[in-house]
C-alpha cells in the first residue's frame, strides 16, 4: 500500500536523526571562522582593557606595582573593597587632561581631512590609470611601509628642520630669504601625520573607486552632463564607503599618536599619547594613566560603532 504523499513530504523535511542540516553545518563553519579573531580580541583587547579599568579604580601608592589593591584582607580576616573614582574626577577637572583630549581630537580630525584632500585625487588617478601603471603607482604608495615608522619620522625631522633639506632647497631657489621654522610646531605634527598615514586613506579609496562602473559616467556624458557634475552626482556618492573607511583608518591611530608629536611637535603638542607616557613612566601614576587610557578607548568606540552602524544600513539586504 503506497504511503500518503504528506508522509513523504514530512520525511523529506525532517532529516535523519544524527545528521546536521546545511544550516547547522554553515553555522559551525561560521564559528570556526570568527573564533580565532574573537580569541585574539579577547586576549589582547578585552583582557588588557579590564586590567587597565581595574587599575584606574585604585589609588597611587609607593609600592610594586605602584597602586593599592582593590581587594584586601583586614586584621580580623574580613575582605575589604577599596574602589575610588577620584582618577576620573581628576580627568574632568584638570585642564591638562581636558586640553590633551581636545588637542588630540582636533589634530586627528584636521589631519584626517588633509589626508582626504590629498589622498582622494591620488586614489582617483590610480583607479583611472591603465592596469600596468596602476601596479607601479600602488607599489609607490605601499613602499614607505617597507621602512620602519620610527626611521621615517626621523627622516622627516631632518627634512623640515631649520637647516634641513626643505629650507636648503627653498633658500637656493630664492623662494625664502630666511629658514622657515617648521620643526617643533603644530604644523610639523600635521605634516608628520599626513606623511605617515596617507596610504591608509589612499588604499580604501582606490579599492572603492576602482570598482565603480565606468558605464555610469559614459551614460551621464551621453546625456549631456558635464564632467564635474557627473563627479558630484555619481562618483562622489558611490565612493563614500571608501571615504568612511579611509577616515576611520586614519583618525583612530592619529588620535593616539605618540612618536610624531614627541619628535616633531613642540611643548604645546600635548596629545593624549604623550600624557599616557608621562603618567606611566615619568610620574609613575598608574591609576591616573589607566583612567586616561580607559576614557580614550571609550572615545574611540563611539566612532567605530557609528561607522559599523552606517555601513550596516548602507549594505543591501
């Protein structure tokens, strides 16, 4: 007697016992892919952040390590919890820390804007160049990464010093009559950040611009649209994901920069990286330094979360 058709459909819908469905196998592969970066982020981001946050709740002390323990045992055997938020109150009341945060945010913002103004035309030119030329131009963009970051900053220090290569060339050409003072100024910090992080802006922009369909611009030209209007209406909006990615890759490391303001900037270039160094190694005040680092990480999480939210909204369903 043949089985009813409904039983056949039910049998096909329910897999045999002990066998996983394709969705379950896909979920297992998904976890195998994300597990290594998840472990890495847990060990090298979440755990250090938790340790820094714990230290920020302690008080500075002349000891090794130089802070009071959060948990201690009294003479009668009871456990005592010693937590203080004085370090965070200090950050909100001391002008040094407030100015360092404001200066870091301002420097990173304008340096990112300068990288965008310099990097967009370069990325556009590379994306529109022939294939063979693109390889050479991309190699020139990546080439500085083959040299140590510290050596590049030292080389830039020699170029923009009072008697460096830049002033010597300008004096020889008669453009200036006295050496320009660039070293140990805020302008030197901007030059150093733009010089060091410009490839981080160019590469995401190139990846986005290179994928744009040239037929869109050809159709706009056939309809009588001038090139500048086609760029504003077509190229620029479609390249915004690359702009956002390049801005994040430039802004995040620039805001915590330590080497560039230390070597190229003057005493007024008080960025948050220098404040962390001074508190840890000069003042040996680990609780305040940990509070500075904790607030700094929280400030960085905001732009990253905003970027992820905008990227998720722009991604097609």
